[in-house]
C-alpha cells in the first residue's frame, strides 16, 4: 500500500502575527554571516541613568530591544499605571497573539529622539513602525520574571490630509518668513521631495546629520554627488544655505571642479544664492562646534534657532522617506 503523507491543514493566522512575523521581512538568515553594526548610544550612569535633553533634541539614542507585538483590541478603560492590569493584559495576549518565549528573531533597534520613536529590525534594519512623540499617551515599565517590559499606549491618529507631506517639508515658525536662508532651505526640501525617491531622501537626511555632527566637508560633498548622480548634480547648488562660512570655500571649489557655477546651469531659485547669505547661516550648521556639546555653556540664540530648524528639516525628510517606503504599515494602539 502506498503511503500518502497527510497534507497540513490551513489554519487562520492572526493579522498581528502576519505583521510581526512577515515572511518578506523575516527571511531566515545564517546567524554567523550577519553583521550587526554598533548602536548609536551614550553611556548612562547611576543612580538616575539620565540622558541630557539636548542629546535627544539634536541627536538620537539607540537601544537593542525585543519586539513582542502590538494590540488593537485593548479596552480604553485599561489603566496603564496599574501593574496588575498590564500583567493580565500580557497573559491574555500571550494566549492569543504574542509569543510565549523571546528569540533572536525578535531583536530590534529602538531609536529614541525628542520627536519620535523608530523601531527597526536588528539584522536588516527595515522599518517596523514610527511613533511620533506627541502621539504617546502613556508609557509603562514593569518587570515580569527576567523580562523588562516597556508598554506604550498611543492615541488615535487623525485621518491623513493630502497636503500633510508637503506641509512637513514647508512648515515654518515665527520669524521664518523674514529669513531668506530658511526660506531657501524649505524650497530646497520641496525640490528634493520631487527629485529623490524615499530611500534617497532617507540617505540625504543621514548624510546631512553626519555632516552636522562633524563629518568632513569633502566627504559630505562627494557622498552627495554620488547620491544625486551626474544627471542631478545641479541640485548641489541648492545646498549653499546649509554650508557654514568656514566650509564655503571648499564647497564652491568642489562645485567648480564638477562644472557647476552660480547662475551657470541653474535658472531657478537656487541660482539666486549669493555669498552674502553666509551672514545668515554663519553661526552653526556644524554640530561639532555647537550641537554636539552637551556639557557647559548654552548655544547662542541665533545658532540654537538655526540648528533647531535644520534638525526639524532633517528629521522630517528622514521620516518622510520612511513613510513613503512603508506606507502599508498599520498604526496601532498598544506596542509591547
């Protein structure tokens, strides 16, 4: 008699499990061949283990965590400060969707800044979710056996508006209309939104942040040229408001070396950028002299405002790249 193996029955898979253990995002990999980069972090000291606020405002901190899942069926009456209620919620969730044990497949990077929380897979660093800080209604910490658990409760997100992505790049605050450099920066961001794809937008934000934190101007220019390519190299001229006075000479020599001159190949607003604008941006594009120092002293008023605006632009561009690439990620109410 021929033996016919039984065909496995198709069973219902929770949509939450589909998201957390997506086949496309969690392919099996050879553990020995995966390189995990060092995390962007800072040393913490007892007894309070505090992070300086300016570190979170002008920079970010990463921490390796294990992602358990997110829940959408939690009652609004749940008290996030109640340990008993949270443990009961965890027990119920483990019976339904959450894994009973943790494993390396759940390893993630939690990136924390004053603006948002980013959660990416540890190995391939694909975005899992982005939570703006203002949408976090409550954060709870509890210890269950050997686990240190962080539970986040988020509020409902309003329906997206068709112009939201444009506003995020062109947003201004008091005094921006009178600052020509800031207006040109905003105009440049809108241009990049039309010229670059989401992954390129994210890479631009990374390069700009590295430059502000001390990367060499020559390296910054060459990386931008590689990102833009020969057909879009004219976009480099629009970077003039982002360059401080001490790097202007090197920047302009680089432009001339690749055949770009002010008013030469551009006829739009970027061609109106003049050296006199350096008085506006002279104070502080580079974090090496102002942003990356968290010890004593305070930033000059103009420098602090300029850096704040540049930080906003950088993070908005980076977040926009994430959102466009991962537009199918659902926003949920509870993250564990």
